[in-house]
């Protein structure tokens, strides 16, 4: 735990870009969490839960949509902790790359959720 605090302080002092990316990831993940919980509608019996290019939209239950809040929590909390661990082991460049990939994944999840909800 002591090295984690030291790493956070070092990130704050030396790697401001990484700190900004961590904050952006956290805010996007909170946005995905709020958006997915607001749009979760357990009153419907059948909703669109997925999309594939070959088979089109797939129907399912609202419980299948719980994947999006879980992804938001994983992307917001776990990936920021992993970025600090990567910073400790590999340096700032690799951690920034990881955070950029996480940002792309969050934006992709928001896009998929918006598409699925638009067809529901």
C-alpha cells in the first residue's frame, strides 16, 4: 500500500498527462454507469441486448443489460488501479497507452449501448 501512495504522488508530480487520462477514464466510466442504469428498464419483457453484423439484433431479458454497469465499474476503478501498477513496473508511456485503450473501450461501450437502446 505504501508503494501505491508513492506511485500516486509521483504520477501527480511528474506525469500530469497520465493523471488527466485517469480522471477522464473515471468520468467516462461514471457517465457510462449512470447512462446504463438510467436506461435499464426491468418493466419490459423483451429488449434488445446485442447487435451482430451477421445475425442483426438479439432479443433477451433486461438482466443481460447488467453487463454495461459492470463494465463501467471495471473500466473506472480496476483499470485506473492497473494503470498505476503498470506505471510502477513499465513507466509512464506504457501506462498512458493503456489508459488511451481503456478510453477507447469505454467510448465503444457507450456507442454499443446507444445503438442497442435506439433499436429497443
